[in-house]
């Protein structure tokens, strides 16, 4: 069973994508998978997801829908 951190990171596109979007080292994002996402970082990820147009159910960590493609 995936942890909450795994679900959030996967919903945002994976470890590398989250690292790039949040300007955080990949090793740090990887450690969140093992240790959980600190509250302050989770707040930052919520802002990043909003900026990127990602809809996440923050109670479960699941992605709600895909980002709309620009026409």
C-alpha cells in the first residue's frame, strides 16, 4: 500500500518532476517517500500544484484530473 507521501509525489508526476517544480533536490523528495513530507513542505507543494494546474485531493494525496492541454 502506498504511503500518503508516495501518492502525493506520484500525483504530481514523480520524484524528478516534484524536485524540478519545487526547486528541491531529488534526494530530498526521495527522502519524503521514506520519512513523509514535512508540513511546511506540504504547504509549499500545495502552492506548486496550484501553480502547475494540478488538482490533488489533499486528504488522500490522489490526483483528481489531468492538467488541461493548451490549444
